[in-house]
């Protein structure tokens, strides 16, 4: 690293907020995926937008890579500093800047953690609906267009951001969108940055759409003989016009892990976890009656509803912990998690395909995911880390993505492209479309300093 | 016009689909706004994406301006061919390409008219929710990010488009988005084109999100002593967590025009027109009871609910016809329509400001609009077309926009920037943000052939 660059950085921030220490760098070298770690050269902790702007302007002059860092909870290597350089850790930019409760809006800094924010908002009867499971940072959720269990009703992060403050690759600061929920004033820059994974700019503030905490809710659990039966029930429920607040599918293997941490009197069988939100008990009761009938039509063996608030909270806590529970029972085994999504009419075919593939490949894995959105996660573990075994994991992922694309779906519903999904983009998009994405990247970041090596395949950036 | 260009166009399309006739050009010279007409040099009617691509590629070689044309129903001069050139009329590209009823999706060509599409979709129990009033084309709705009465519940066009096929300025064709409702696979190109008013590319196909026709609905009408009382009721309703399917405010003047065409037993007074959608009668009844109470708290003098389907249809037809009814009663008088929107907490202040301004300026005008979204339209008429009178209309608009921006709002909620709103963009956005928009325009359309003179102020394109 150029000592002149470091000197300038130390001129922008006091010493306590600049680190080149080995252990600090190691803490910013990998996310929750199995992708290989890469050490940044230094880590900085700005406290203001002006500081971020000055840091990026400085990095631009010295052509130093810049990667934003939130909670490090992403699952596709999104923030791994592949080219070293400077990691900007947003931990100290974690304030709520303004709460507009009457407008169901909040303005926050990117380092604010999702759960911390929702704890504060709950005191005002409000919540930010996208629910990634992990205690992600808001900046990271926006950068990756995170989603989660409640997206089936409330939308993904993409659908719940009104305005952004963004530091561009030259250090200039732009303000996109509006606090007005309606706006047709020029190009939609807000959505250009959402899901761009820090490759087009660094988010330094965000205005989020909130939802009122539901007056009434009800959870329900249905068990099925086969994964395909459960997937057919998902399709039937979504086609009925009912909008669940969550509709999760777990195969028998996922249920085994789930029940380890969340004891419930339900069988180890393919299962739907559901939640319904409404204004009145009566409205929810009539929805539940219809859902019970649809599940029965698809062969449900058990249907439990009317669980109380505590049990419901316990169920969702268990669901959110599921991925980590699986990883923890396979200490130091390499793993891979799929994130494909398809139109709901194709979901039963996708689920059946994955179930059969897990079976024929005799992989140690489990299928789960946000079924109401057509989103399927499968975790598969490698019994060893030899090349052949890892290649089998990769082959599994390839097959699943291939199938999802054949079913008019996507290689990534919510984890983002990061490192692992770049090779699939040219199958998901045609060359002209990917060329346009690359053109945007080159235009907004001509020296390729913003999270280099991510999203756009490097062959498109030459 | 270069005869070589015309010859190439005639090579791409048969003669019947190319016109340089005066009357045809005049039909493509203005929209429904008061902005001055401009004749294009020729009008063409492609039938396929390949033809659009060939036409644009040809125009690019000859540096001929290209403007897309739908129904000509926009309100800000958006499709007026300011620089002449070629208008691409999408009338013959008006097919439904695929209906995915089980996924609540439809794939259509841009020339399909909104009402024609929804008539077909109704047979499948589905509808496209954004409701611009006019029988707009789908391509035009996407290009302008149109919204309307139902946006308060269902979102604007921006929120209801999943994927696009777009012809770029060099004639290349890109495919954005996915049929999967969740996708985090690279940059969100779909939203970049929505609302770009034909200045970044021409939409040749769109995949739309549909909603199921509501099982139950109920309309309600409440009258108030003052516009501010009605606006306060809007704020109270939206703050209650209830999500109306429509929440429109009409001041006394707007009501006078409304009742001319839609006789109803309600007073000529500031009025809220409302609709509620739900799964059960009981759910709607409980919402109505709360709304009635909130309106009473704000001083409502009458509250009529429980109108039948025919009367409800008549009310919304009358509401949609309102703008034209006003224009028709002022034959050949210049007019101007505002389209500001603000956060809902600021809506009462905005409405009060407009009411007072109409009064103090003694303008012949009426306030109405999609109040639930904080969106306010005011039509004002000029008694004559002398410069001084027109300057007063413009001064009125300036004042209203200024107020909306001071209230953290936007100069255009749904009509787009077109010609009339460019001068306000530099007040709505800071210079760096508008510079970024201009950079995108220059990057995607380096020769400025796509709808030149729109959206981005020309000083930013030098």
C-alpha cells in the first residue's frame, strides 16, 4: 500500500479509526459464505458522510479498491475484498437520523443493524418488513437487495426504500428519490443502487418504508407426505389470492434440524411454516380455513394453527437460526447454499427436481426457503474438502441454477451475485443486457475501485 | 429530412406503415397537455421488436431523433417530438404475448391500451392495478411511471413491472428483470427504464404484475366544511394503518364539475371519494366503521357508504372524466395541471396552501388528486392567452411546486418531467444528482436521439 495514501487517510480520520492490524483485517476478510477469505490492506471507520466522501475521493486518486462493510452476514462473498485495498466499516454510522412515524418512514445510516432498528421501531408500532434472518446492516441489505420470510407479503428491500444518499466513485455525494411515496421526477437512481453490491456507490443514508405492526396474526404449520406435495400446496395457496405474511417450505431433512432447536409436536416431514397478518381476527380465521382446506387437498397429514405469540416467535427464531444450526452441526465442512427463485407456477417442479437431485447425488443437504416467493435455498455439505468433493457441490449448484433458469427463474433471489453467481449471469441475461450492466459499471466507476471483482464478470469490463 | 434515411426506413417497413403526411404528423404532434405542438418528420408503425430495432439503428446512423408514441394521453408534453424526426407509433404492437394467470403475470406489447388489457384480464379474475384514468398505452404508462387512483394500495407502475424488453439507442435489444418476483442478479435495469420517458430506450415488451379482482369492495363519500378538514381526514385515515384502494380529494370547485356529469345526492363541498377492497364483507365493514369515525372527528358533514357496484363504477368513471370535463367547459382556454406530491403528514399543509393560493390569485381552478398518496392535481385555466395571463398560470405552478419541495415532496408524482418540469429538477435534486442522471443519458444515448429535449435539462447535456 502506498504510504502516501495511508498518510492521507490518517489525515481524514483520527488514528483510532484507521487500522492496518492483522486481526482487524482478518475480521473483514470474509462473510458467512464458504468463499475464500481475502485480507484488505486497511480498515477505516468513518462517522459522517463527509468522511466517507473524503475517503473515497482519496482512494480514487490513489486507485485503491474500496469495499463497504456492514455486518459481514452476506452469503455470496459480496463484501470480501478480493483486491485488497480499503474496507469502509460502517459500524459507527448506525444512527436513526429521523423517524417520520406518521408517514411510516425512517431515515437511517447504513451501519444500523436490522434487529436493533426494528426493536426501536416496535415502540412506535412500526417495523421494516424485509427480514433477512441474520442481523444484517441496513446498508448491506440495500446493497444486496436482501429479502427473507416476509417478502411474500411486504416485498424485498428493493420495494421498501424511498430515497438514498450515496457516495460515488469520485467521492461526490448524490441524493436519490424522495420522501414522497410517489415520484416521477427523472431517472430512478434509487433502484440503480439497490442490489448493486457496493460496485456503483456507497450508501451513506437511506429512507425506508415501514409497515404498521399487524393488529392480528396467526401462524400455522402443515406437514405433507412429500416435498412435492408441500410445494403443490404452496402453489395452491399463492394462486388463491391469499397473501400470507410468510410461507416457508422445509423438507424432512431441514425439519430434522429445525426441530432440534425448536421442539414442536409435529412430524419430521416436509412442512410449510406460515403466518397471516390482518386487521381483524375474523379476516384471519377465514383465510386460515381456506388454507387448511387447500393443504388438505394436497394431502397434508397434519395442520396446526392458532399458536400463541410466544410460540410463533419461537418458530420464526428457529427458522432464522436454521441455516446456522445446519452449519454448526457440520463443523469445518465446506458448504454451499443455493438461492434460486422461479415463478410460483414452476415452484413444484423446481422443488421436485431439487429433492430428486439431493437423492440421486446422495448429498448431505436440506431444502428450505421462501416458498411463497418461489425462492429455494438448499444447503449442501461436503464430507471433505478435496477437489473432487467440492466439484460435486459445485455441480449440484450448477444443476439447480440450470433448472431454475429453464423454469424462467433467477440464479439469485436475494443473496446477490457476489463472487459465486457471476458465471450464471450470462445464462440469465443475454449478452446485450450484461453489456449494458457493464457499461453502467464502467461509467459510474471508471477506475474499477468500488468492490472490484463483484457482480459483473471481469471479461465484460475490459 | 435526409432522403437516404427515408429510403432506408421504407426498406425496413412496407409503405403503408410509413407516413410523412401532414395530417398523420399533426396527430403525433401533441399530447393532452397545453404544451405547444411540434410536427415530427415522419411516423412509422412497426409490428415487431426486430422492426423497432432496425428503425432505431437506422435513426442512429443518420442522427435522426426518435420518439415513441402510445396513446398520446400524457399530460406534460412527454411525447411531443420537439426536434422533429421519427415518431414510432406502437399502435400495431398491441398484443398480449402471454398470460400467466397462475403467476398473476401478463406479458404485453407496449401499444396495448390499458382498458383493453384490463377488459381481457377481468375474464381471468385479474387486473393491472395502476389506473391512470386515461386509456393510456402500457408502454406510455411505463415510460412515464403512471399511477392513478389505485396506487395508494397497489403501487405505481414502477411497483408493478417485473421485466422489460427494450431497444437501446443503437438498436440493440436488452431484456431486463425476470418472471421470478424475486431477483438480485445484477443491476436493476428494469427500474432504470421505467419513468425514463423514452429518453434511454424504447420499450417493446413488458411483463406486468397483476392483482386478483377484489372479492369484496365498498365505496364511500364524505363531505367536509373546508378543504383542509378533508385533507386532515386523509392524513388521519392513512395514519390509522388502513389501506384504502382509493382515496381521492376534490375541493368544492372540483365537486361542482364532478356532479355535473355524475349526479349524486351529496353537497357541493370538499369531498373524499374512497374505496376499500377486502377478502370478506366483515373486514371491509370494520374498516368503514373506523373511517367513518375518523371523518366525523375531522368534521365531516355527510358520510355515504354501501353504494352498489353500478353506482361505484359510475363514481369512478366520473372521477376519471373529471379533468376532461373541466377542460371541455373551458373550450380553447389554456390550462395547466399541477402534479406535486408530498409525504402524507405534509398533505394538509399543501392542500391548505393550494386552496389559499387559488383564492388569493383569484384563479379559475380546482384542486383534486390522489390524496392518499399525497398527490395533488390542480387545474387552472387562463381566461385569455396573453402573455401576462399565461405568466400568472406559470407563477401559480411555480408557487405550488416550491411549496411541495419545501414540504419534502416532488414536482411530479405521476405525470413525469416531460417539458414542463425540467426547470424544477434542479430544485428537487442537487447538482451532483442531476449530473449523474445526465451522465446516464449521455452514456445510453450518446447522440441524443431518443426523445431529445425531455427529462434532463439541456444545460446538463453539453
